[in-house]
């Protein structure tokens, strides 16, 4: 007697009547579970000597094998192989499986043929994948032709790539990948119908099997759909970050950012921009979005403010082109100030460049005032503006994350900003509108290993405006230091290199430092890959360049020591300039070390002490008192929360992270420069800090902490109005804090978006802590600070707790040095030391470093001055001579002499004076130069 029919649904395509072939079957014991093997694509079955129960279903259905509806050829005597995958039984022809030697060995190696009761079991494969394999093996030529025809075929091919790889069906594997590539390279209708899930699977398959053409095509198609708003950006963000696809990341982040801004409530003076992000995104993604927003806004402001260079075409004379440039700049500003341009979202840089191009193309005054060839060339350059494909997400910092590459466009190109330990205020000012083209020099990866043949290309730029062949003029080389060499082109164009080459008839060079800009010698920035980043290797790069370079278009030998080379550097590069004179005196005829940090220390509390003493006394005094009151509030558990909430950081768990963020505006002191290069960020901070509101105007003259100046935050917490101003400034400068609160800060990672976007040069620990999320961004700064470096960990509190200070006593060496352990775990070949090797640096001379034709130039109120030979705390005074210049610029901050104007007479008196003195001692040095054969 038959039991009532029962149907078992295995998946959407398999329905089986459990009564099939089950008449009058006795009840069986439950079959013992056989563990699956760990290696995908292998086979396992019980030993032949063991008794095996029937695999037909028992009455309770505890052991059921379902016949596959398509690939169980019941009545075909040629189907001689029973295969079990999960709980599905297949009966197929063994010859269709023997295309794989792996499966063939399993079939032919059995003592007995497979049967219904004893099938060959496959593990590490899904039913869907095996069906895809059977589909491919039983397909006719007509079936295989033109695959895939629809989404079902595409999904089947994706499954096929996995099973064919696992079971070594190499030809089928290649055919599946090629078929998918054909669809993505030609069938736009099929690709347009793909869901994000399918697109993600395609990306995964192409990445896993290194199918570069398929990957490029899939990324391109997905980017097109995201730009058309035909596919959501969030799944693309997840896929791009998972597989490190910069092009897809750039488009997806950019489009998603603009979408979230469009959906956000309009910001106001009281309510900052509040971006609501998709819950699928984690803190790393959110930091990238916020940081990207900051960088894009910064780019937009600079792009509007300054017209790209107008190149002079062959048909335009020099005099006529001057008039062209005046009109071009005037019409650019008019377009930038138009209502339609100003109405654009400040982060929509692509919309901005498109709108500017359209406005200028139809500008009648531009047509009349600029020669036709120059106008057309300029408009054509604008068409080469960045598209979303050129946007790059490089890390979580608010700078150096999005590089908008415009290699073919006017020289507003490569907007790149980076916060590093020193010197990055150079990125804040007027960039060089120059004709300098990058050139390349081949360097060994390791100068000191005979067994290493690896090389990389080091980038450099040349100024030959004043070079006179055969005149014996010098080569003035400027060390790029710890940033992209592009950030130093201003000095090649109008700064110290231009000034000295013009005075001496020499050749100017900017040499980019290894591991920066595009002089990257490695494929990744793991700890092991950074083992060739140290002072010795970098100095050897410079020496090799100086002794071997052949300049394009110059026939004479300008290598050292046949030609006098004057090595210039500022800040970290200033120390390198001094050390080159010590390490390679036969090549370095002279050096100018500006703001040269020749002393290395584990901590550098003196950095903030210089700022405390030099800043406006009211601002400095209010800062001192504020920090005392803030530290005291943090000491009291019931006051910590309300204090942090006042600053918009109520969920920030760690107190040291909190006070580190509060110290970030102080680094903008270093970005104070003269003339058009200046940043007013520090002055703006002081003004915001000390200015009383209307409610406290009468109490402003009273001592800090007076009852009339106090604001009640809670019953237990009362603060001076200056601290309320401090909190308002932090929230205004860093408006993303409100978003970071809810999504990031609880994980103890915070972004220093409130750092001065024009470059503070002060790398705070919070910034470094954020970098841990993606250490690929600016690794050299971090490794240098942790290893063999000239850097001190600036921003530590004074060791004497009673000494006045403008930063919290919680900013200790232990806190600031955590980045070394967190960002760079031990590698296989290299381990970053827990603290820098300061002895290696100080052994080269420290405060007393000196040599003939080695000049030291320092600023009177440079926060790095305590670590230079001009240190007001530790160094001895020394005479200032022509042979050993030793000069201090009154009122100056950080390497002020590096900046310059085309007309020196337009410079401030103290800058004009130092430039004239530098010309004087360099020309005096050159009079004594003799090539080796002349000695």
C-alpha cells in the first residue's frame, strides 16, 4: 500500500515526490554523518568494506536523496555514473566528467562502479555549481554559441567559473570567463539588467581568477550605471573597498556623497551639514566620505579662485599673449562668480568644471579679447577635466585622499594636500603655474645590498630658464622632503631655486623623496615594504642622482663633482641638506639648511612652548587657563560627558583623543608665512577664542574664571566663556563632528577634519590614529616618525607639570607613540622599532653640526627651532660668516626663505634681506670652486 504523497521542496527548481520508488521500503536507521573534507573539490565516500544503508528515503524521510529533475537520466543505459551533491542525486554519463583528470581518477579508482545506493559524493561544491557544470558538458554547439543570452545564463556561467576551477576543467573555465567578458564588453542591454548582487559576483570572480580584461570591463560598466543613477552606489563602495578597485571606489564614493548631500537638510550658521549614510557602510567608509567631502570642497574653492594657465600658442606673440592672459583671468573670475556656478554644491567638482567650461565657451568678451588659437586651446584643456573615473579614495584623512588628475588640462592639476609631521604648509599657498615637466631617474631600491637588482623611478623637475651652457654655473637642487614633489614646484618657479639660479646662471632641480608623490619603489605599504625607507637610503638616492644624472637637452656634464651642486632643503629636507654635506662632501659643494631639524628627540614639548611664548598674549593666556580648567573637568567623572558634549564629542570615549583634537588648531601657527602665501588660520582661532559674546562683553576685562565670566553647563560644571568659544570653534571648523559622534567616535577612531585644510604641518596623534584605518595613505611620514627619523613627536606636554602649557597634560609620549605599534605590526623581514633611533640622527652633528659652505637659516618663532642649531634652549651661539652662514630671520616661522616673488623688491624687507644674503654667500662660494682636474 502506498503512503499518501509528500512533496519536498529543495530549492526553487527542484520538487520531488517522496513516494517515488519508495513502495514498501522498511524503516532504516539514521545514516551516520560523514564530515566534509576541508579541501574544496575533493571526493569522499565510505570504505567499500563498510556496510552502507540504502539511500532511498525511509518512512520518516530522514535519509532522502532527491533525483535531479534534469540531470538524472533514469532510462538512459549510457548514463552510468551516479553522483551525489548535497542531497541531490545525479545520474550522468561518465565521459562528460572525464574531461577533468581529477574526477576521472576518482571514478576509475573505485573498486566498484557507482550505484544508486553507493554514488560518488562531491564535497566543496554546491548543487547550483554542479548543475552549471552539467549544463556546460551537455550543451550543444548551438547552446554554447552566444552565451550568455540572459541573466540566468550569466549566473550559470558565474557558478561554472568556480566549479571548473576547483575540478580542473581548464578549458571550460577559460570559456566561461571569456563568455562573461564578451557580455560585459559588448552586450550593454544584458549588463544594464544586472542587479548589484550579480555585478558584485562578477567583480569577485574576475578578481579571484585575475581576469584583468573582465575586471576592467565590469568596473567600467558599473561606473557608467552609477553615474547614470541606474545602480546604487553603496554596493559598489563595498565591492570596491573589498577588492581595492580605485576607479570604482572613486565613482561610487563621489556619487554617493553627492546623493547624501542632496538628501540632507540645508545647513545654516547654527546647524552644520548633517550627512546620513547607509547603514551598510562602516566607520572606514564614513570617514572616507567625510574626508572626501572636505577635500572636494577645498578643491572647488581653489578652482574657482584661480584660473588655469593660458598656454601661448604658436600663432600668438609674446606681447599679444600678455593681453590674452589678462582677459582670460578676468573672464574666469566672472564665470566663477556667476549665479549658476555659485549655486552648485561645493563638493560637485565635476559639475563645477563642466559649468565653467560651458560658461566660458559662450563668453563673448573672451572671444573678442583672446586670440582664437589661445582660446580654443584653453577650452580644449577644460574638456580634459577629471571625471569620476579619476577620483581616488586613498585613505581616511581629510587631505591627500582625493587626487583629481588632470594631466592633459591646464596646470591646476593634481590638487594634492597632505598633513605630515613638518613642512606641509607648502601645499597651502600659491602653486607654481609652470611649464616644468616631470622627468625620471632610475634608482636602486637598496643601495647597500649587492644581491638586489630591484630599481624604481625617482621623479624630478628642472628649471633651465637661466642656465648658460659652459658658464660653470651651479646646479641648485631642492630636496622634496616628506611630501609630493609637486608641492615644491612653487620654489622652482618663483622661490629660492629660481632666485639662486637667476643670480648664478645655474640649473634648478626639485628632487622628489622616495616613497612620496610618484617616486614609489614598492607595490604596497606593508611594514616589510617600508624597510627601504630610511635616511641612509634617501641620502644615497640624492648622491646617486647628483653623480650620474644626464639632463635632457643639455650636452655638457653637470654631474657632481665636475659641477658645483648647492643642496637646499627646508624642515626635514633642511636636515637632509645638512647631512648631505656631512655624508657626501665630495658631491655636495654647498648646502643651505633652512629650519633644519638636526636634533632628534623622543618628545618635543618645546614645539608648543614656542607657540605659547610667541602668540598674542591674550590668546596664549586664555589657552593656558582653558587647558587647566578642561584638564580639571576631565579629572571629574561626572563632568567628562558634559564637557565633551559641549565640544560636539559626547560619545568620544578616550580623554587623550579628546584633548588631542582640541590641540589641532595650534598646528596652524606653523602655516603662518609672509605675503600671498600666508594662512590666517591661527589668528582666526585666537580671534574666535577671545572674543566675548554680547552677554559677556562687560566681563571680558575680568580675570579668567571670574564668576561673571562663567557659564553653567550642568549643576556641577561651570566653565569660562572662552571655553565655550573654544567649543564653538571646534564644531564650526569641524562640522562633521556631529556625524562622527554617532558613527565613528565610539570606536575610538576620530578624524582630524578640523585640522587647517591649508596645511598645519603638525601631525597630531589623532590624525595618526585615523591613518590606521588605511595606512596606505602617506606611510612614509608614519614610518619615519616611528623608526630612524629626524622627527620628534611634537605636541607632548611639558615634563614639569607646574610649567605653563597650552595643551593637556594627557598628551604624553606614550599616547603619541601608539601609532607605531598600531599602524605597523611586525613584518616577516622588518619590524619598526617601538621608538625612533634618535642616536643615528644625532651622531651626524646634532645641534653642533657644522662644515664649510653649510648655511643654517632659521625663523625666530619657528616651533621647530628648538630642534635646530639655532635652538634657543640647547644650542650654542656661533658666528655668522660667508663660509659658514648662520642666520635667523626676525619674526619668521618655518623656512620662510624658501618662498619668493619674481621681483625680490616686492618682498617684505626681512625676506628681501635674507634672499640677498643667500645670493651673496652662494656666489662667494662659487668663486672658490675647482673641478677635480683643476686641483
